[in-house]
C-alpha cells in the first residue's frame, strides 16, 4: 500500500493545483484579491482563503466551527498559514469566492484532460441544509475528525496531526 500524503503535502498540492487552475482560467490576483471589490488590501490573500475552503471540503468538515477550531489548533496550519482571519471573516470571504469555483472546476478538468467539471450544475451533491443520512468517508479523515471532536469537547491532548 502506498504511503498516504502528509497534511502538509495535501495543502501544498491543493494550493499549487488552485494556482494552476487560476492561471488556466486567466484569473490574476490583484492586491490579494481574486475578485475585484472595494476596500483595502486584505491581510490574507484570497488564494489562501480559497485553499482553506477547498481543504475544508476535501477533509469533510461540515461545521465551520469545527473547521475553524481545527485550524486554530493545528501546528501545520499555523506554519503554512501564519496569517488567518476570524471564522466569520473566513465564511464571508469564502462566500465571495464561491462563484469562482465553477470557473475553476472547468480549469481543473482542462488541466487534467477530463470532461465535465467536478462541481458542475449537473453534479449532485448532498445539501448541508437538507437531511442526509449518508456519510462520506475519506482516507485519513477519521484522525482529523477525531481531533476536531476532541478539541470541541475541551480535550487538548491532540494538539496537531502528525500525518
């Protein structure tokens, strides 16, 4: 069985894939923003927010609170993303960047030489607001989920994941 990727490898690969897809889609960050909007230069670049949003989905965190708690208590995340935003600011920025995902899905497919984008309108995905009894299990997720659950319960024995 091949060695699983470390969390750091997954994050770096995700960031690089996003950067490639942004380039393929012709999207350039200007002053830390991927989508033109008013306001000053953000303390955290939109590419970092986008990477964390994809990471949240990839790791299967359905709760923004659990994901943010995990982010705040993970040494690998702290090393790779030294500047972070509040949970609410993250959620707001993720919402601003959501329309970009459709465009990036097409770019991912072009880069991979595949057909329909992963997140196309024809792809069925379970709604977080609708009742859904199924559970998606991803390799390695159990360790991260256990850590997030332990932190929510106030147990701090698992300060970081060493995968």
